[in-house]
């Protein structure tokens, strides 16, 4: 019986650590989108500032809204995933309390 309880506790800890790793991965992904967004915006502004030809200036003007869009998309994706992760964590907490009381 004691060994079975240890197995349940290990599984719970392993699951909690997996959720924590998932949260960190979600945050890393958000930071990647932020980095992409900032890079595109700065590149677009720089290209527009130093452009000698019209097509090059057009590329610069396209980089800015694409960068803003990438930032917004990254934020929306991050919030959606964070909500899903928290929903996964809630039932685990309830299940854990029931297992401990048994």
C-alpha cells in the first residue's frame, strides 16, 4: 500500500513538472514572437529610412504591419495556450485532493 501511494505521488509530481515545462515553453514561444515582431518593425523602419529605390521602400512599409501582426498573433496564441494549460491544471488539483483524502 505504501509503495502504491509513493507511485501516485511520483506521478502527480511528474505531471506537475510536465505542466511547468509546458508553461515555460509557452513563455519561450511568446518571447520568440516578440523578438520577431521587434525585428520586423525595426527592419521596416530602417529600410524605409535608408531606401534608395521605391520597391525597397515598399518592402520596408510592409515589414512594419507584418511585425505588428506577428506580435498580436503571438500574444493571442500565448493567452489561448495559457488558458488551456490552466484548465488542465485545475482538474489535476481536485483529483490530487481526492487521492490524498482516500
